[in-house]
């Protein structure tokens, strides 16, 4: 079946997955199962604590979110999802009212990891007191280039620069924008929020210059996070995350999501990099401060121990990717709709194809490993049906077979993906 990962999964409130059912088989049956997959699917002694993940834009956050989705599914976690769409009313600051109601039979939310603009006070109204708060940051220069590429036609300031560049020879839209950014950027427009200091904007920080309290607010906010992962030290960050959430090594297997094709990436000379740093000056302060905190956590963990665990993580992830992934950096036109990443107008996003010689249980795991953000949201939000389907949500018919509401059809045709 095209979307076999949805088999035996008819309700968000009862996430009994085909891969979890495997644990109930006899020892003789388990012996036939590949050892490393058994390690991934076997039961745990302890469930992870509640988690909030601030999903920042263009930092590698979709890769972390996929890991948390898989972790939550495995352990029957209750996800805090937006009541509408797949984001919490972004770019408005988060409010508790943005969260869909707690499912019947659940006593608390366990994981919140959809896009939002941070408001810590409102988050604490939704999540339990023992919640772990994590996020990820990336070099502001690379982040801004990626944000500009991905949202050229979505952020008004970038769109204006794109139009201006079309009248010039041998000038990229990014270079035109950075030449005179104030002439394109209107700070009063919420749609321009990611146009300057995008990670700081996701943090909900006041980005107006001249605010003497900004640094103090930054320090207080950053220190409320139990872990701020760093994109340039991704594997090291995962090892620290593993210790924080008490995860098994195999649960940290990953593929990188939202990789752009070469023609969608703008090469940056030193002048352009310097202009990005100047334009994103508050971002530089946020990143540098967070990097120092990260380095302190590395020292506490122990450099030698960290290097050893990173090697183990990379070996484990490589083994799982070899088993699961048939092709990486696959162009979208070559991918099935079920695993095709969303495509912005200004960039080509590559994806992954899954090996064909897998058992049903293996395919269930491997599909989840490469499942893009929108499709995974749709898979998990099975209790949201017609009337809440702008971005596509999975529902179930009377026979319990998964259905997918397609945004691409005007009559909101329900497309069966597991026939």
C-alpha cells in the first residue's frame, strides 16, 4: 500500500501502531526480526518527560520535530496540536487558546512541537510543570540565506527585493535586499517578522532597536530552556538531548529534512556575510550567547564521553539509513505524494525514497523516518476531520481505514492512501 504506515492506526487518542504491535509477538517471531529494528521498537523502562520544542525556522528544526513525532508515537504521547492548520497562529505570539482541546482519556499534553512564536507564560498554562523545554539555533548567516531562499515570495520585504532585482543585471534578490534592507522592510508588518533576526522573532523577543531591556530579556528567556541545540553541532546536540530525555540510542536516527537543491542556494561572499550579520545583529547576540551555554553543557557532559557517544550515534544512524533509505536528495517530481516535501515557489526541496525490500513493520518505521512535516502532522491529527482540513488531516471512515483530505482538489475529495 502507498501509505502503509497508517495501517492499524485509526485514532489519535489510541496510537497503537503496527510497529508497536510487533512487541507483543512471541520470542520465536521476534528472533526473525532484524536486531537493530527490534532495539528501536522494544519497550522502554521509562517514558520520556513532557517536552516543548520551539521549532525555529530554517535551523534543522524539522529534523528534530520528526524525531519527536516518532518518539511520541512510540510511547503513546498526547500531542498538543494547533486547533487550526499545522502552526499555532503564526506569526502571532503563542496563546493557550491556540491549542486544540485535550483528547478524551488523556490527563495532560506530553509533546508540543509545532511552529509557534514563543510566549512562555502561555505555554506553561498548557504543559505540565515538569516539562522539558528545548529548541535549536543555527549560524545566523546560513539561517538568513535559507530563510530568504525559502520565503522569497512569502515575506513582503523579500518579494519587493525580488521584483527590484528583476530590473538589474547580475544581481541576486538577496544582494539587492542587503544593499538597502530598510527600503524594503516594514517593521510594523507582522508578515515581515522573519525578514530580520528570524530566530529572535521565533523566540518572541522584542526586536526594536534601542530597547535597553533586550539583553536582559534575552538572558532570562534563554536560560529557561533546558537545552538549546546548535545546528553546527547537530550530532553533539542529539547526544545531549538523549541524556535529557533518557532516550535509546536508536531513537535518535534521523535524515535531514528540507534540503534544497543546489540552484536554490545562494553562494555568499565575505561582503554578503558581513551585511547579513549587520542586518541580523540581535540574532548574532542570541546565537553567541546560546553557543556559550551549549559549550558549557558539553564541558559538563565531558568531551571524551561526548565524542565516544557521537561516534556511536553516527554508526547507529548510518546503519538505519542504509536499511531504510533507497535514495536521498530525490527531486520532488520523482517522489510519491506521501513523502514529497512541500514546495515553496522560490526553492526546490528534496526528499527521500524508501527501500522496497522491507517487511510491513520495517516499512512502517522507515516511512516515518522520512515523512515530511505536513504529512506527519496529517498522520497524527486523525481526530480532525472535515471542516478543519485546509492543510490536510487524516481521518478514518467507518471501517477504520485511513483517509486523507487533499488540499489540491476544489471539492475536498477524500483520497484513500492505504487501499
